[in-house]
């Protein structure tokens, strides 16, 4: 028998280490490593010979030889996708649900994952695809009460209030629905493993079995996954590797809009987002996202500029507001909300020296809208544009986005992942993106048209905007 060895595995991301350490190098979390005993794999002799090693079976022994058709001889076409009439949902997953695929929907508690899936279930059912909703989180009555609020009728959806994975799979196998929804992966467990539901081993094993079930039976499987503080789906990263499609559902708890985003998709693009509004009767797809996002924006007012930030790995558009007003007595005020005030002082000095704008007699107020903290230098160009717009008292073009770092010489510098930011701007209905000349991408992806304007310095930018 080969000897077992001890490794240490991170409960957050699944990374493996030979020694214990306080912090996981892969995901950066503290105290997440746990001991795990593993049996080493049997070594395979180099050169492909089927020599016996230490009494192990030779390569391929006991396996079956199967035919290997040429790729050109493989027949069949992609199965017809199922559409749900929830346009934004269909759009994000690449134009409808691929039958037999497995989708993971992550998001914070209360964001609307169960609501979304219940609506999807109702639409699927209406389209003739029988759907089984297995809830480990809520009782049948709780699910029914939610269903009663929805504008779409989920009355025919079959319900299973269960946390035992074997029971869920056996029930699904016997009833043979077209789609199975498991809400949530952290509440189900398999009796074959020790450990409470929600621990890494359980989550990984349950997901792997559901995937196998999806592929073996052709059932479409939706799985809800909770999100940790760090923004990842709780449990190992491998969960994301197992499934076909990973969707994140996010939003501000105080606002009623929700954004659905694909971060992995075997059957479509990952740069698309879908926007919903949470209403009294469930989630309504929002046709024009930019309208909602920047809905409270007064684009006719001077001092307002839009930039595209990267939140973690995700681009988002935010509004920057600046107000430069005649100062009273004494030293003029510099007040920044959501932005480093020393960086503001620096930008003011650059604007004064390199673009001839004088702030000496002006109070300056800067606000990043929506409670966001702008920490990326990529927001500099929008702040510079907003400040200049306020000084000149002339509004910026309403459909423009500003992306770039501003240097001490007044030069505009490129920022990372500009294609994704531009794609987000396009998604949000923006038509013009101003950015560093050197950072203009050669080729633009994205579904909607957007004009990219490269500028070398802030003086160039102001010449374009205010001349
Ligand atoms: P839910 O789908 O339970 O979230 P999750 O499964 O992600 O935890 O949604 C919960 C919130 O949505 C709750 O605060 C109530 C609200 N809601 C509405 O505003 N309107 C509705 O029609 C429904 C069903 C829920
Ligand atoms: Mg829920």
C-alpha cells in the first residue's frame, strides 16, 4: 500500500500546501488552512511503457478500448436553447439556457437569487419544461409565499424541501424534470462525506455530483451559491471550475436595481451584464441600464463626469461630482468625499500649472456618487474633467466617459484592462470614451458601438471639451 501524506488545504480557495502557514498565498485569507490526509497517486513510468510499479496495475488494465471517430465525422448540432422571456437573463447567459448545462448563481443573502430562479422556473414551466425546485433554505410555505408575490405564475413548479443530496438526486432521477434548481449548494450535504453542509468538501462533492447528474441525465441544473465577504462564492474556487456557467447577482441593498453578471460561460461571452429592478412583484428586466444607473444624474449640470472603475475584477461606471465655488474669507476649502484629499490637492495643482485653471480663490468640493470610494488612479481624468467643467460652468457631454491617470506634467496615462472598461461603458449606453492616447486599444470587442478618443494631456482634453 502506498503511504498517505498530510497536506494543508485552504477552505476558501482549495489551494494545497505541504506545510501549514497562517495565510493562504493564493486567496490571501488568514487561518483557512486545514489538515487533509491524501493517498499519493501511483507513479507512472516515463516513456509510456506499461511496466508494473510496486505491484500497481499496468496502465489501462481493466479498461475498455473504445472507437475514436475523427472530429469531422462527429454529427449533431447544439441543442436549441431555452429562452425565458426574462430578456436580461437570457442575454447574460448568451441567448438562452443550454439544456443539460449547469449554472451557478452567486450573490449576497437577500439580493434576490431565490426570486430570480423562481421566476426562471415559472417561465420554464410555462414553456413546457418541467422544473423541480429543491430548497434547503426555506420551507415549502416560504417558497409559496414568495411565489405568490410574483407577476409570473409559478404554480406548476414542483417543490422539494430537502437538504440531503441523495434524496434530491433520487427524486429528480425518478421524476425526470427538465430542470432542477438547488437553493443553495451550502445547505445540501451528501451522507457519504463527514462534515456539516457548507464545508469545502461537502460543497465540492455535492456540486460535482450535481454536474455528473446534469451530464448523465441531460437535466439542466441551477445551483445557488452564497457569497463571502471577499466577494467569492463560499467554498472552494474549484466550484467555479466544475460548473458551465457562473453568474453573480449584485446590487446595493438600499437601491432597488440588481446586476447579473456572467464571470464564466462555456456557452457565451463574459463581458455582458443584465440589469433588473426589484419591484413588489419580483424582478423586472431593465431595458436601458444606463438610464437606471446614472438615473439621478443631472447631466446638464456642470461638474459631473463619469468614469469606469474596476471593482475587483469587474468594471463599473460611477459618477464624479465637483463643485468649485467662490471662497469666502481665509483659506479656501478642499472637501473630498470618497476620494483622498491629498490626491485632490495634487490634481488641483496640476490643473493650475498645466491647464491654467486657477483655484486660489475657489472652495472645491468633490463627491464620488453612490457611496463609492475612488482609489484607482484611473479615475483622475474624470475628476480633472469634472473640476474643469465646474470652473468653466459648462456641462460635459452626457454620454462621455473619462478613463486615465493624470501625471504631474499634466500627461494622461493609460490604465489596465481598458477594453473591459470600454465594454462596460458601451453596455451602459455611453457613446464616447476619452482616454490616454497610448492606451487606445487596437481592436474593440463589445456589442454596442462606442467612439474612443485618445488625449495626450489634460490641456488637450480641455481644448476638445471647452474650446
Ligand atoms: P431573495 O430572492 O429571498 O434573496 P436571496 O435568495 O438572494 O437571499 O430576495 C429577498 C429580498 O427581495 C427580500 O428583501 C424581499 C425582496 N423582494 C421584493 O422586493 N419583491 C418581491 O417580489 C420578492 C419576491 C422579494
Ligand atoms: Mg434565497
